[in-house]
């Protein structure tokens, strides 16, 4: 099953909402430190409600620590970014893929995107809108990957 990775997330409710989506779909959630909040943050818990026991949560102390795990486990890295090169609907997803999302204020760095086999964007009709909310973007990407992999 594809995995969701939040790199340096900053806003507790976004992470909580994504955790709830991951719990509902039985998708592993990987958080790469530093985090912009404590995992005990009440806003994080409130957004995830009582679903935290169902979240397959993995914490990584750094980007390099995450990359080591990802390379050991296999699967391609798919970086979601407003500067992605392919629409998320034009990507062929596999069950072992890693869906990477960067922090709310800056996204994934150019160096992180360079490590990805594929970079994806979510098309938006209104050019005045810079990006979608992180939790919406993660849900959009995850559900397309799940649809394709039939998981």
C-alpha cells in the first residue's frame, strides 16, 4: 500500500486530518522531523479525534534518516509540489510508493524533489490560488494512488 510522508509539517490540524485519512485507509503515515509541533499537541489530537490508535505512525529524526528507510524498503519517491512535472492523475502508482508532501509554508526543497523519481502537481483552474491545503493535497494524492493500486 502506498505510504504518506509529511516532511517537516508545521500545522497540527493538517497533520491530524491527514492522520485520520491514513487511519481510515490503513495507510502508513511517516513524519520527518523537525515537526512544527509536539505530537501531544491538543490541536493535533483534536483534528485526529480518537483515531490515533489506528494510525500506523512512523517518525524519522531527519530527512537523511527517512531516505535510508525508504531505500531499504523500496518503492519510488513521488514528490508533490506546485512545481511538479506531471499531473498526479498521469502518474502510474505502485503499492510500494512513497507520497511525499512538504511543509505548509515552503513545500519540499529543490534538493528533496531532486531525489524523487517523479514529481506531481495537482492542477488548479484559478491561477491566483498558489496551492491547496496540505491535508486536501495529501488526500487527493493518496486516493488516486489507492484507486490505481486497488488497495
